[in-house]
């Protein structure tokens, strides 16, 4: 079954909270980290946003902090992709 979609007036955090407790989401992704990644991906695909852009937006941070953020978001995206396969 499909994951929930964001409502037109729903904020990102509201959607993520709703998605994390959704019956289908919990059943399809029992691991919270995978479920969170899937919910973020669902938000991005439904809204056209790119959560990876967040990591690129902190150009004034030390390079190591920026690289760590990129690694984190790459891992989240990777988990969501693997769980759909």
C-alpha cells in the first residue's frame, strides 16, 4: 500500500509526524530510521523539494561539517531507496 501524501496546507514537520505513525508506514517500514527516510522521500517527491539541498546550503560551515551533513542525507536517501526495492 502507498505511503500517505502531504495535504496541500500541511507543513513539512506536520506531514513527517503523521507519516511516522501512519499504519501503512509502520507496517512497511518497522525500523524508525527507514520509515523516517521513506517519509522524507515521500515529502520530497510530493512537493518537489530536495532535502539534500539542506546540506549544500551551509557553505559557510567548516568543510567537515558540510561533508558530514551530505553523508547523513545520502544515507537517508539510500535507506529509502533500498527499502522500496
